[in-house]
C-alpha cells in the first residue's frame, strides 16, 4: 500500500508564531506546535490532524484565524465553511493535567 504525499494548500500562524495551521489537499486541518528559536523546525515532526472537508473534493482553499485569535476558519472546495474555537494554551494545559478516566480491567472467566 503506497501512501500519498499530501500538499498544504493554505496556512496561517498565531500572532505569537507558536502554532501553525495548515489546510491540506485532502480537506484535513493540521496543527503544528512550533517552539521558539527552532529555526530547523524540528518541533514540526508531530501534529494534530482533524478531517473536516470532503476527502476527495474538499481541499482547503483558505484557512485563517480571527482577529481575537479565538476562532479558526476554513473554506474548502466542497463549498463548505467551518469555524472552530481555539483554546488558549493555559486551558489546554489545564485540561491535559486533569484526572484521566480509569479503564477497568477486562473480566476473566473460565468457560467450560
């Protein structure tokens, strides 16, 4: 199975240049966290991805952040416009640090 190399069709960054938002040709939004003074962009190896627009006909034509940096807007070739709330980094850190759900161990029983 061969993997297709995806093209970034539109991008924008936060005012502090710590987040890079990329609109991809398959309709997904990729979010890269960029560290300060990372001129070789080694911190861009990991990213979050969200499939938003149609996979075949929804490449993202435009992606932008609102002036108050609370919303991310995407416009795709599938004629859809989506808006997403952007959490501040402090709120993300708080959500991650909260107690996580506990998954119970599977029950083991002997079947005869």
